[in-house]
C-alpha cells in the first residue's frame, strides 16, 4: 500500500463534487452526535476546529470509560501557598491559581484506576461488538509501570468557574500541570503519561471530580470520517468539515442529551442492546425531533439475513448502512477488487423477523485515519460498516446545511426518500446487499429543491399495509421442506385512513415470478416459485406510486424475498468467476449431523482458489439464526 497520510473516500457519494459547487455547504451549522466510545482526543489535528473556526468537539457526555474522584476533603493553604491534600502530601499551589475563597477540594486516585477500561455490559453487548467492526489497535494503550502510584486531584472555584488540576507529575509543585475546567466550557484536554487524553467535569459544588478518557480509539476514528477538518490539507477532510461533533457514550442518556444539544444527526457504529425503551426513544427522536440516525449494519457477511436480529425493531427509524469498496480506493491503491462492490463482510438483508429489505444505503467502508497519540502507530487502514455509517452521516450533514441555507424544511423521512430516489444502484446489483444503492448527495439536493417545496412527498414515514401477520414489513417466502409449493398467496391489507390515490408497480425482476390482484381494501400477492431456480434467493418489490407525478418517490415499498432451497445429493454445475460470492441454498435432510460438499473443477487452466463458507438456519425459526463459519481453500494445478 502506498505511504499515504490520510484518505477518506468522498467521490463515489458525490460529496467532492457537491462541495466543489457549494463549498459553503460543508456541514456548518450541523451537530453530529457520535454514540460510541469517547472521542475527546482533541489533540488530533483534524479534531481542532470546524471550517468556520468553531470548536470541533463540542461536548463529551455520559461517559462510563472514566472515573469519579471524591474531592470532598476541603483544605486551606498555610499562608505560603502550601496545602496538605487528602493523600497526606504537601502540595505547592502556584500563585497563578486564582481561588478567592482559599477552599481547595482535594481527593486522590491511582494510575491503575485512570487506565482502567470500564465496560457496561448491561448497556452494550460487549467487546464482541467493538471487535466486529474491525477497528484497529483497540485496547493497545502503552501503560507505564505506574499503576500503584497515587495521583492527587485538586479542585477549586476561581470566582467564575470550577477548575481542577490532576497531578500526574509526582512533583510537589503544580506549576507545570495543566488547569482544566468542564470540557463543555473551554473544550480543553490534558494527557496522562501514556499520552492518553482526558478531560474533566466538576460536580456537586466541587465535591466530585469526573475524569474522562477513551478506552480505545474507535469513536475517534468514526468521528474523523464524519467531520475531520484539516485547513492545510482539504483532501484529508472528513465528509462534513464544517460540522461539530458531540460525543455521547453508549451508556449515557441519549434522548436527554440529543434534545438539550439540538443534535441534527446521530451516528451509531457499535452494537448495543435494543429494548422497548430504545425503540421509543428512537421513534421520538425521528418523528418529533427530526433527528436523522445513521446505523452501521454490522460485519457478519457475506451471508444474507446477517443483520443483527433485533435491528428490525428500529429499522423504520434508522438509515441502515452497509459498506462498499469504492472505485477511488481501487485506483489509489491498485486493488483488484471489483469497482464499487459490497465488501464481503458487510451484513446483508433481509431482516428475518419482519421481511424488510434491511439495508437502506451503502457507502465507502474503508479509510486511512489518524490514530491518537497514545497509539504506537501514526495512522491506520480501517474498514468496516462502522466507517460507512459516518460517511453517510457526514454526507447528509452537508445536505442539511444546503437545505437550511435555502430555507427548505425537511424531515428524516423526506431525506431518506430523496436519497433512495437518487441513489446509484450499479447494474445487476443485489438490493439485499446494496439497499437502495450508493447515496448521491448532489443529485439528492437538486431533487429536493424541486420536490419538497411543492409538497410532493410525505413528511412522515408511511407503512400503510399489513401482511397476513402483524409487524411484517415485507414478504419473506421460505419453507424448510423437501418441496416448495407451486404458488404462495399473501394478503396485503391497507390502513383505511390511507386515502392517497396511487397505483401498484412491479419491479422488473418481480414481473418474472410475482402477480397481484387489483387494489381494494387489500390485494393478493401471488408468488410462482416454479419459475425460480433451485437453490436461489430472489428479491423483488411492489411499489406504491403516484402515477400522475413522477417527482414523487414511491410512497411505500413492499419488499419480497423468496428462497428456493435445493435438495441434497444432487450435482450442480456452477460457473465461478472472481467477484461477489455466489450463494446457494439447500435443505438439510432429517437428522443429518454432517454435510460433505465435493467440488470438482471441470476445466483447469491455472491455479484455482475457492473459499467456501456456510451458515445454517436454526431449526424452523425465521427469527433466530445460528451461523457457523468454515473456510476451505482448494488449489488445483
């Protein structure tokens, strides 16, 4: 790989073209909340200021990766600027430390506590989720042998604000130690001996000191993709150099913080438990507060239905993002991977629990990003849906700036519909992997200018139908039996309050094996499985359109996925070419304990490298899936 300092792909989403035409629409005025581990390493060059000179990192909230020090021991100086702190040490207070009351709130901790990573397993699904996003160098802080050493903490009120000093120097004089105040006030940080950054918050009128430091570099990397700004090197910028970042720990009060800080976009690149409360919060943030949520789909590919199973509960309120390898990266680093192809690890739809498509959009999942000072490496090549989600979030931030500057009101639903209408879907692309395609920011802006002002599409999300069973967002046709029936029938019922005049439209693929009845209070969908190939997965859509106005995007999509499993013991001739994986489905014979697959190359002209992976549906459930992975390589000469 060439020795490149920093590289964040922007061309494939039209962000470069968009900012070239509208340089002032660079995310300024937009606040992006990164729900992740902390990103308070403000010392990184790209995390200093926005393109308009505002602090890049606006706030760090709800952190569980720091510690709280009891500073309730109050002492006064002896008249010679010397105090005896809670640890029993004598500390010299420099004259520059302004303290009209001469009340010094003292406490102590240890380096071991300062370096300790605090995982909250109740809120987060644990380290597994942070590993699966392929973030580099996690938990590799260089820890000097200081763990048992006492660190004295001194807090005081200077007449205007609370201040604190953390004595990590072992000196009895604090003259060389940095004074900090609450991070949201002056956005200042200091560094531990291992170069790990920290910031502080003083609570309880000086009796409690919160010291926050990041347990790993994941949040820092995500934030840079979204909004890093390098005034002397614009090519290294994140997607929204004018936007401000707010760090909210995954265990914090997301709803409260987003409301108070008037967040525009919320990015989630880590896994966490989705509860009824989470669903309620997401629904409120989107429908009432107009917050756009970009959510990493996960890295459990290449299999279909590999999106985390509980994602269906929030899929209506999020932009679920998969990862592609963009053409510009292929050219820059001379990779042989197909242009703008979905990365093999990127999770794919459909959502088993609801039948929904799953993936909304895809974006570049690769970047070369600065690492924090405490990391032994300068930068890292990162890849994963964790970096595709902020790529979309940063691009949307630029779009929102443009809309606000042109006094165009919008909702998350309208933004999603506009992006879906204008997305680029490569020829023969599989929507279960690509979703609606690669977002095109410039095209979306031009489309919105024409359509939203004319009230051409709805403000809130519309799902005006139910399919046989409640909570189904699509049709998932899969039967784990030896023979599929010739025809499946599904009754699609409509909400009687939905009185918009519209028509049904079949996608081109749907016309091959799907028919439907006329529209009434319901319509019948017929799936003719005899027309489909054995062992295949097939995706199609029925769209609700306003035929009289082409500017209006489809009011709804009814996704249909049909899986036709083959029987075992049959030979199958498959033509394999380099590129995306080929998927083949088959039924497991009753009481089978072992599966043997024999691959026989028919023509051998050169070495062949075949990678075989498999997954297995758990029993007869469409809700729970058990994946088993194996890899075998066959070299033939």
